[in-house]
């Protein structure tokens, strides 16, 4: 079993590895669903990680229908991830009808070269998941991250099972969304997946001391940081052993 942990800061890299993660999905702004991280973080993670690092390629939050300019940005970011030493990239592209954009996907996979490619949860928005899976396989992706088109992987476990059967070892189906130590065994046993994905999100208070009124720098609480919980990752790993 592979346990992939998505993170958006360097502190969480160490927590995920100590917890027993097998692979990192490196993102920026997980609160927005994950976007492409900055190059400095990519480089540092690749230099210090003892497990494979896959970089999220998503130029903005929101939907997965991208303009030509945004696709050009994604191609540049894939090149940068490869240059930084990443083992793979994570991406997803749809057309206006929420089908897999075959041509754009083909160009992104080609740019990835020898790096692995994970197609992310954009697949959970498509109308025909069977057709989408075949398109992703034909493009040369090595895995699909999916919740089985439900809010959580546990709710979508029957669709996950169908995807595993359809994949027939041609591609890995990775279950993600709401995965925890309390439900991961059930998800795996029913669906037959061999990979799971989670963030293990927790919060810690800032180490900084401030006095008086604290103006917010954005929509989040600046004095509480979202970080990966080593304990939560360890609980998932333990449940699978």
C-alpha cells in the first residue's frame, strides 16, 4: 500500500515522512484545493525528501478548463518541476463540457517526459467516468486520484471499485478525500485500491508573539497555521499494516 500525503509547506514534509508517507504531493495553498507551489519550495522539498515528490500543476484555483495562456504556464511549471528534481507532477484538464481535454493532456504528459504523471480529482467532475479513465490511460498517466465522484472516498467506494476493475492494472486508482485512520481499511477492502491520499491536516498556533489588535492579512487566521499531523499519517499507515 502506498500512502500519499499532500502538503503545502516545508514543515509538513518532515511530519509526513516521520508518519510513514510513501510519496508527497507538493502544493501551494491547500485551503484553495491546491495550486502550483513556488519554485523555492519545490527545490527545497526535492533536495530534502527521502521519498518521491510529485508537484501539483494548477495555475489557479477554480475550475479545470484552462485558456491557452494558462496551458503555457502549466507547461513552464512542469519544466521547472523537472529541473528541480521532482519525480512527478499532478494535473488535470477538462474542456467546456467537463470532458478530459485530450490534446492539452497529451501536451502536458509529453512535457513531463520521464516524470510520472498523476491525473487529479478533476476526473470527479466528468459525466462519464469510464470514458474519462480510458482517455487518461491512453495519455500515459500512471495513476488517477479520485473520490469516486463523491464528496468523500468512503461515499464513493463502489465507484472506486468499478474503476479498479476497469483499470485492470493498466493504471493505479488512488482513493482520496476524507481518508483517515478510522476509515482507510474499509475504503481499501471494499474498493481494492493500492494507494490512498490525504493531507492529515491539523493546526498549530504561531510561534510569533504579537500584542494589541491583529489585523488579518487574508481570509485565514494568521496566528493558526495548517500543517500535516504526523499522528494522523501514522494512524493511516498503521491501519493498513
